[in-house]
C-alpha cells in the first residue's frame, strides 16, 4: 500500500477521485453538517478504497444504486484521523455522514461573535489536513477533483463557496438551497464554504467583496486595488484561470490572514486598517491562483513550493503596483520574521528550517512557520539574481504552463529546471537551500536607503538614543512595521511610556502595528499595555497575532504568565480549533 503523502491514508495503488457530488445540510442549532457525498473514481476499485475522515459519523456507505457496501472505520490516529476503508469494485461510492460539533475544519460562531450580532456564522478552513473533518475524501493534494455541491442553510443566511455560484431556491418556510459548481479539478484543501449574514459590493469586472453588511463598505474601500492587481498578475503569470476573484471578509476569529480558496479568497477583517496598507495579503492570495491552486505542492513536505513561490509572486505584484521601496520594506519585515523563526526552530528541531522537510508523524499545523515563505522567497530571489529578471520570468511562466493542474514535489521542480532552464540554477549550491538548516551564506540581502534609515533608528534606540519625532511622524505603515520588527526584544518602562504616549500604537487600527508594538511592550513587562494585549487577544483569532502576544506575556515573568492563562481561559471558546491548540501550546 504505497503512501506518498505522510498526511493521508489515500493509497497510490488505488483509483483517484475525479469528481464529487455533495449535498450538505447545515444545522446551526446543533453545529452539525449532515452530508451526502458521491465520489466518482477514475477507474473501478480493485476491492478496496481508503479514505480520510476525522470525527465523522458514518451513517451509510452504498453503491451508486443504493446497495449497502461493507466498510471499516479504523481507530483514530492523532494526526491523520480515521481511515475509512470501503470494500467495492465499482467506480462510485456514496456516503451519508455527519460532522462533529468540534470538527477541526469548521468554526461555528454565535451571533455575539459576528460584527452584526444578529445571526450565526459558520465557515471552513481545510488547509492543511482538515477537509477530512467535513467530508470523507482522499485528503491529499496529490489528488484533484471537480465537484458540484448543494448547501441547505437557514433561509435568513447566505451561503458562499469557493466555486461558481449557481441559483438559490427556497425549501419550505425556513430553508434556502444554494447550488455551486467547481468545473476545474482542485485538491481537497481548497474546498471551502461560509454561511452567514453576508452582503457584497462589486469592486471590478471579475471581483466582488463579500462581508457582513456593517463591514462591507469599508472592505470594498480597502480592497479597491483588486482589479489592477489581477491585471498585473495576468501580465506576469498568464491568463487568470478561475474566472472570478472574489474576496470574503471573515469574522475576526478567522485564524489566518488569508486563505486562497479558489474564486473566493477568505481574509481576516484585521486587514481593514483603513489605509489600504495590508493589501499585500490579498495580492498573496491572488498569486496563489497560479502558484498553489494551479501548480500545487504534492504534500506538506513541499509546502515551500506553494508559499515560497507565492511570496515571490506577491512581492512582484506589490512592486509593480506600489513601487520598489514598498517591496523592499515588506521583504525586510519578512526577513526579520524569518530570523526569529529560524532561531526558535533551531532549538526545537533544526531540520524544520529546511525548505524540503520530512513530516512523517508530524502535524503540519504544529510545524507552521515563515520558513517555507521567507526562505523560499529568498531562494527564488537568489535564482532571479542569478539569471536576471527577464529570464527568470520566462522560467516562471513556463513552470506554471508546464505544471498547471498538477501536484508536484521539489524534485519535479529540479528536473524541470535542469532540463529546460539549467542557467537558472547554474553555479547555485542548491543543497543548503533545500535540505540544509538556517539561511545559506549566499542569501540575497534586502536593503534600501530608506530601510537603512529605519533600521538605524531602531538600533540607536537600543543604544539609548530616542528616535526623533519628526522622522517617525513621516513614517508610512510599511516603515512602521519594519521599525517595530527591528526594535530590541525589550525596552525600559520609561521608554515604553514615552513612545506609547506619543504614538498610541497600542490602540492603532492597523493590527500589524498594534501587535508589533504590543509584543515589545508586553515582553518589556510594561503594565499599561496589558489591557490592550488582552483586548487584542479577545478580539482576534488570527494566529499571526496570537502567537507573538501570548509568547510575549508568557516570557514577561509570573504576572504576564498568569495574565496569559486568564486571557486564554476567557478567549479560547472564541478561537478556531487550530488557533485554540496553538494558543494552548503556548500558555500551558
Ligand atoms: N495558504 C495560506 C494559509 C494557510 C497555510 C492555511 C497553511 C493553513 C495552513 C495563505 O496563503 C497564507 O499564506 N496566508 C498568510 C498571508 C501572508 C503570508 C501574506 C497569512 O495567513 O498570514
Ligand atoms: Zn500563502
């Protein structure tokens, strides 16, 4: 039974799913989805078909005609969930099931957890290996399937999916039924839906922004550059293959900055800074339309192919749209984050700082870091510098063309480069990048005069020289972020007070600046910042913010640590399951 993905029971010797037909009945009172799924295989099974499930109650397994099929549900594995083995010789199987209220891909929000406070909200987050908690499937990115889906939801709610939207009908007095279709084959981790009180505003010929009604106008304003970014992306990477690019602004508990669900990117409301400064996250998710959704990592061991290429592509979009200085500042922020993660992971297991990693018996959520993103970015920048931008761009377009709608490993990339673009890797020592720890010596440096000035101010403050107000007053959001990311780990209390009094960053609407500052202030054990830390931890579920803030409290001493536990106890019910376990690992 060959298994090429350490995170799936899917067996490479068995047929692959090519199409799924789904009917989902969303029960918001019980926090349960009742599902009926038919999997269509690329050939008849040879007696057995192994599927992934997690916390699913399997009610019936039948052939297409309804004849019961024998099946076995194995004991749960902590990381993989339970293998569902179906005994069949046909090329179709139908499964009736229900999800568990604590399904790892789903978060059920009470009205109080939404902006409007009137209606419940539920959404999926399937990457990396949570699709199996919403539908029984071959939950590996090696396998791609088309699907159609019908979502039956309370009539007062709107259902959206990462798929083409079909008609809506009403069923009885209180239910609505939405039809969706995904005509292109996608890996299971890109399966996504959300149900809630949603409105939308058109922001371009191919794009709408969806959000709760009270948020949707701010969202449409913040993301006004979607269409120009889409056009720039097509110029760089080829025609946009997914028809529409809509964005859904999630409730605050959404655990990521953004998720590249095809046709409908999900983003955190923390991007609504009111100054359009965090649009690079949308550029990132848009770039995944090529690097990730079209050319897909074959497993989480090659996650850097998704994220490294996408950060590279994101920064090309940012540079084209907002200019080189902005790109350099953002790359510098990424580099600072990378250095922190490399230092942290070197203590845990230095092999986690490689681009290509062995994840046997490792939970992908637990090893998540900026390494695949920022080390991947620097590696690609190194290759770009090796051959020049024109040649690199030619390679990138050919890479996308060659591997579109397939799932690849690092070796597939290397074989492609050796055959078609040997000059791109000529003279580059690949092993330290791909299979070595930390940052190789030939990592490109990210520098500009403006960045040097910002870094210099941060360093001088460390040596006791306060940065002059006039200069800080002239900082844009990216300069602020780079500055905050370069500050010493702690500052004396009177310095914290001086800075907070003047700039009030602990209540900034820009979550990046607020969290960047609160992290330093909390680590410095600066008491007056603790209330702002608490309110941020109570009001966002984005893991990028939870991680540094909980860590800062825990490392600030006994008072901070006690506060962290108290906040976690009050906030944990608000967090998405993956965010809850992250925070729990830190405070315990
Ligand atoms: N695909 C990721 C989010 C993700 C990664 C979900 C792994 C589950 C497992 C998404 O594209 C992403 O990278 N989001 C970043 C955005 C940033 C790098 C611009 C985030 O959430 O912060
Ligand atoms: Zn990404």
